[in-house]
């Protein structure tokens, strides 16, 4: 379904007229199948979020290709309604002057879905993410962090995408709320049959929800392994990362 092939990305470093560039992604290749949850794990600054933006078609790779169902993700027609995302900073993900109802209407409006049809779907969507219809008229400042992120998830799945990218989507939440959101994501994956790209620095969260994990370091893939075999990682860096972040 998703194929990342020999992708590289660099950014200009220094002043406006500087020719120096910093390499962020180096020869990155992997696939994600239908219905799979693929974790991308790495420390801050490893290039995970840059890779996420390329997968979403928000930026172009300098070299290589990112294909979704055979088409380039930089083509809006390829990703429209099929690729969606939930980001770390939920406070800026929703317009503070929008009610929950108006925020949820955004993707339906873009796709030209009739208001009446969207309204009929909204209560069911809120119920699926653990919220009641009473949340429709609430504003972001009236909600907890976990509730806002649930609204963001509802909005992301409103078009029933085939793949949902989650970029540190639980890292800003309290630990107790993180588990609730992870359980919600597992439930929604079963309902919709979506694939997940789960970008995180938290190996425990990735092990809880992912089928495979891609261990990332300095813009390169160190190792790809099934979560059930995380104890068997081979690279020294992966072993060190596991020792730092989880106790088996």
C-alpha cells in the first residue's frame, strides 16, 4: 500500500546565502501493508517527523519516491481522503474559535459532502471516539487534552482513510490518558481496517500497538523488526535504545 523507496532529504543550513546543507534523511526504504501498524521509533532529531511530512505529501523528497497505492503522494488526488494524520500539538490542531462540530465538518466540507449527511454521521463518530453528542457545541478551551486529541482523531478518521499517520500523537498527554488513547486507536483500527504509521520515541507505546517497528537513527533505518521480537534486535544502537527506554 505505502512504499518509501530510497528517500533522501536535506535542508539549507546557515544564512540565506549559505550553500551548506544538513542531510536529514539518508536512503530510507520500507513498506507498510494494508491493515498494518508500523512504528517508526527514534530519538528527537532523528528525522522521524521529516519522514512523516514526506509520507503525507506535505514536502517533497530530494531523491527517491513515496508511493501510496502506486501513485506519488505529492499528487493531492492520490492522498485525498485516503491519507490522514494526527499530530503531537493538539492545542494548535484545532482552530480555538471553532466548536467541535465545526472542526469535524472541515474534512467533509472539503470533500463536498452534504451538511445533512455529515450531521447524521457526526454523533456516531463522536461515540466511536468516546465522546457524547453534547461535545458538538464545545470549544477547545472547554476540553481536556485527552478530549481534544479524541476530537482530532475523530476528524482524521471522518473520511475513512486507508492510512492514518500519528506523529507523537500521545506524547503530550498524561500517562493515564495515553493508554486510553492507545486502546481507542486499537478499537478504531478494527472498525475501519486502517493502516497506521505510528511515529514515536516511546518504545513501550509502539510495542503496545504496532505489528512491526522501524528503528531510526540520524535519518537512517537501523533495523526493522516485528514487535513480538523486540528483544532480538541486532544493531548496537537498537539494543542501547531499548535499554534506555524499556526494561524487559
